[in-house]
């Protein structure tokens, strides 16, 4: 898939007239997205797909099928499935975790949207 990701924050304006430092927010978002770029993205907690990384190779199994990938080519996310909605939730949680120490409580909500196919967005909005 070719994904697009967008982010939106809401909150009161600070003394400089903005909600947060968008450059810092953008840089963290880009870092999270870069960890998935050109990778096989796999779910860690899918109920029927088992994913095991032995440090060298990742093996994914589903029923009688098995796929093997080099570990460095994979990103195993702590989600149940690699839907746009769950990926948006993962990105939002990760972005909040990484930026909350810098931004404090000035942000009210964080919205992350993942587009998986030109207009098919999975959108998650979380409280800060």
C-alpha cells in the first residue's frame, strides 16, 4: 500500500499565538511514519495471524500459510490488524507519548488520519 498520513491538533493558543510547535510535531510524526516506510507492517496481536521475530527473520503464519521476511524489513506494530484505523490509532498514541513531555497539557485533542487508497481514510481522534 501507499499510505498518506495527516495530523491535526486542537487547543488554546499560547503566548506566541499557536497551539504547539508544528515543526517539532511534524518531525516526530515523520519519525514514526519513517519507521513504517518501505517495511512489511505486521500486527503483533492479531487473533489468527501469528508473528514471530527471532532477531534475524520474521515469520508470519495464518492457518496453513507461512511467510518469512528479514527482520530489518519489518515493523511489527502493537495492534490487532494493519487497518488504516488501527494504524492511525497507533500513530496517534505514539505521537502523543513522544511529544507530551515537550508540549505539556496545552493540546486538547490529537487527530491522526491514514489514507490507504486515495480518499479512504481511517481517522482517530484522541484526548491529549
